[in-house]
C-alpha cells in the first residue's frame, strides 16, 4: 500500500456504522444532554447516524436533523446543561443589558474585564487547556458539572452579586460602571405595573424552564415583602408619573434589585 496505507485505514474505520453513532452521540451531548438513554439512542442517535452516513459524513446534515427535530424543542430537555463560564458571564451582560462604553478604547476595557471574569472561573477564551478542549465537554461521568466546583461556584455567585450591587468598573477604570440597571430592565417588560407579570416575565428571560407556583410566590414575596399587589402598582405608577423623583426611583430600584439578585443566585440561572 505504501504511502496510501493511512487512507486505506481511514476507509476501513469509516466503513463501520459505529463511527457515525459515535459522532452523533458527541453532537447530542454538546447540544442536548450528556445522558443518552436507550430510547434516545434508538429514536434520535440512530436516525442521525444514518443521515450522516447517507451524506458522506457531512456534519451539517446530521446537525440539521437534530436541531430541527421535535425532540430538540421538547421542553423536558430544556435547562439540562450548565452554562460554561463565558455563557454565564454573557448571560448577565447581554441578557440584562449591562451598559458598556461606546468609545472604542473604553469598550475594549469593558470586554477585557469580562475576559478576566471568564479566566477566573476557568474558561479563559483563546486559552484552551489541552488538545481535547475543556473537560466539561468530554470527560465522563460529570461532563458539564465539571464547570462547578468549590472554587468556581463562589466566584460565579460573587460576580452576579457585584453586578447587582456595586458594579464593576472596566479594566483600569477606563469607562462606565458595569452594573445591571433594573429600572431600565423593568421598563422593557410588557406589564411592569403587575407584580405577577414582573416575576413571570423575568423568569422567562432568565430561566430555561417555567417556574412553579411555589417558586413564583417566593419571588413575588421578595418584590413585595408582606405587601398586597396594589402597593407595587401604585409605587411603580408613581415612579412612571415622576421619574425624576429620586426617592421614588430609589424605592422601585431597591425592590427590583432584590428580586433580580435573588433570581441570579438560583440554580435555574446556571442552566440553559
């Protein structure tokens, strides 16, 4: 065979259907969940593998089969994956629209601060630890759970707390304070005058799964500690009528900040 021996070996490997199944399991673990029960093996992995084989191992077609399937959009498979550190930090900065400077040098310093966050919780971008990548993507049996440990969990919690309280200045203090503006966040909701709607809309924004009535009640109590619903409607309505009033703005901000801070500390926010 000479110099073509390696090509013959590759052909022999790809003649085995198990190769397609192996690849499809990896794709499934990346996009859905690391556990693959027998029914998923039969109803999802096998058809995906056949698509891969039929299309000469073009990954695109197998991915289209998975991402376009009813299985992928089934609610029971939402919120199974722990966010990696970059996803976690960006879900704060982007989802909650944390302000960053628009000037290029200051914007750079803001994003450099985010880079520092990711590095501290063990996922510095462009610094992959080994050829295989980060352990959370391949190391059984924990897979994504490897993102959380005694060091990284307290750091994640500290970051969310700081974004909700004092905020962060960009790297070298060059730029605007990076802090969640909860009043601006509330203004983007469909019905910010209704405390039930505030809780439900924020839950849909921050959590991958609907919350239970019991969880809803706990969060609503944080927004309105021991108060009837109309108190929020009146208080927020008064603020809307006079947004320049610092006392009204501070009262609304304090209640919303307590609510969002509590939501960011819940396990639900760590999942996608």
